[in-house]
C-alpha cells in the first residue's frame, strides 16, 4: 500500500500543525504495534498453557489405568504444550523407549492415542516381528537412552 500523500500547506502555522499531527500518528502507530506484540505474546502463552493442560490430564489416567484413553490431545497440542516426547513400551519384549513426536509426519489433527497402532518396536523389528507399542505417557524430555543401532 502506498503511503498517504498530505499536500504541504502554504502557511507556516498549518505546516507546523501538519508536522505535529504526522508525528502523533507515527507515535500512535508505534504504541499500537507494541501493544499488539504484547497481546500476541500473552495469547501465545495462554495457548501453550491450554495445550499443556490436556496433556497433563491425559497423563494422569494413563498412569493409573495404563491404557490409551480416548480422547487424547492432538500431536500438535502435545508439542506446543511442552510434551514433545511419547514414552512407549513394546508389548512383546517390554522394552521402554521414547518417541519424539516432532519427527513424526502427521496431520495436525492426529490424536496421540491413534499412534498406538502405528508405532512399532525397532528391536523386535530386527528379529522379524512387528508387535504394536503400548503408550505409557507424554513427557517433556526423553527418559530413556536412545536404542543402540
């Protein structure tokens, strides 16, 4: 968008008044931009908190009952809420491992509990078996060492 053109007034008093008004407009623009950035930062913090709460509420029954609870948070909610790791255990060999949700190619509306059928144990896959993984909980950082290759 092209800047608005203000014709310069002929009299000195009018030029001075126009200069003051243009200065006020510039100052108001700066103030409004700062308020917008501040409101956006507060909003982003509230969205992160809103995404964190379903992760925590999903982890509690997972810890108590030990089975995938439907509904679970979406993968994007877990990542944005600060829970980018999913702790899983092989249903066959009982090997626990952490899975980074950020590396998963997914649709933004994929729910965490839907991953139970997709995730497989890499240790058992080397032996020619493909048992499904058991979901344990969402975590903020990996708890288990990465498997050796």
